[in-house]
C-alpha cells in the first residue's frame, strides 16, 4: 500500500468510533478468509451468527458490495503484459497475498462509503406546517411543524438526518438496505418499523409504534445501544438512554398531529401550552405556577389557541389577556 493510501486509511478509520472500527476490521477478516480454501460449513455458521447483529450486517453487506464492484472493475482493465499461470505449489501463497491486498484496499473504500455523508436533499417545514415525503420504495416520512430533514439523494443509501423538529417514519424493511436516521448525536436503525423521532432541547425522543428499531449513541467515549419493541420510548441524552413503556394505543396519540389535532390526556395546562406553541406564531404564556399544574383531557386543533383559551375560561374560570403577540393565562 502506498504512503498516501495508508494515510487515507488511517484518517478514515480515525473518524470512526471504536465499535464501528471493530466491525469493519472483522468484516475485512471474514471476507479475506472466504477467499481461502479453509472456508467451510463451520465458518459459514459463525458468519451467520455474527450477522444476526444488524450493525455487523450493515458493515458486512457494504464491504461485500465494495469487493463485488471492485471485481467487476478489474474485469474491464486491459492487461499490460501476458500473465503466466502460477505453479501449483505457489497458488496458495498468491491467494493469501491477493486476500491481504484486497482487504486493505476494500477497507479504505468501505470506510469512505460507511462514514462519508452522501449527497442529501433538504426538506423543511415552517411553524404550523406539515409535509409528507414518499420514498421510491413506498416508505413515507411525515415531517411535523418547524422541522428540517435531510434525505439521501441516493436511492440505495436509505439515510436521513433530522436536524430539527419531529418526524414520523413508516419504513418498508429491507435487510440488505437498512434505513438509518441520525439526530442529535444518535443513530436509529430501522428493523421493520413505524417510529417517531423528536429532537428536544437536551435530548432526543424516539418512540416505536410498530416493528423493531435500534438506537445507538455516537460521538461519545462510551458506546450505548438498545433495541426497541412496540410501545417503548427512549429518551437519549449525552450520558444515558432511558426507556419507558406505554400501551401502543396511547402512543398513537403522539402522531395525531398528522390529522391536524393534538390529543391531551391528563396533561397539565403548561404541557399543553408548550405543545401548542410549537405550531403557532402567537404564543401561550401561563403566568401562574398553580395554573400551570392544572390537568385536563382534550383534543385541540394544532392551530387551536382560541380552543385552549376557551377551555381555560369555561372549565377552570381563568383570565385571558392578549398582549404583544402573547396570550397570557392567569387566575
């Protein structure tokens, strides 16, 4: 390997986390072994077991694809001089030399593919807007108010970056092309899934409605990961992954914004006001700490500032004052 190629490999691997680097190295070794005569049924069983981990499978499939494409490119290269078949006794060393060289070259290529950002198309919604994105494979992404999503322009990559806000993903599962969402320093991998990703001030909230998904931290010294089952929500912060469970029927209320409404069950007025403020230029302000803790059940349109104030007046007897673009709620 040339000095420049070696430098490229070191720089690329330096950008990977420890877990990702280990997966790439393991995939390198496995593919090199498959070129040798020693590969057998036991080796295949070990490979099958290793591939049960979705992250391992991603690294292996992408590396295998690189090797496959490299082989096709090699077939189109003209020979510069006649090639003499090796003597029988030298064939085995040549196989291993080829395997080592191919592994080194493929490692550079796959590292670039695995960690490089593909060309992305940006989708954005203003305050109060929603947008539905339909992918070529039939998957859909519903983008909520005041959100920004970047989506791979390469149909084969199946990668999205949620830069701000909230999105509901309904993904058609493809084991050979996992759908990966990155947001707030975390990565979510689809395993056949309907899930919600919402970026909040200090954390990322991921809620699984259907299927399976895996969330992993990235960019931290300690790698953390957990698999989700339907009904589970993970709050992912810089230091922890906290998981809770609720009935799926209750969780579906979290995507009621797709119908233009917000469903509140045993919610405080402060929580409801905070949620409505995400959808409206006019903002609700709860001026009294006691009022903020009052609880109610209601279904309110996303643009329903007046509906909220009517509930506050008629149910709780509260005072409503409009001033400087704010609606102030107090006793």
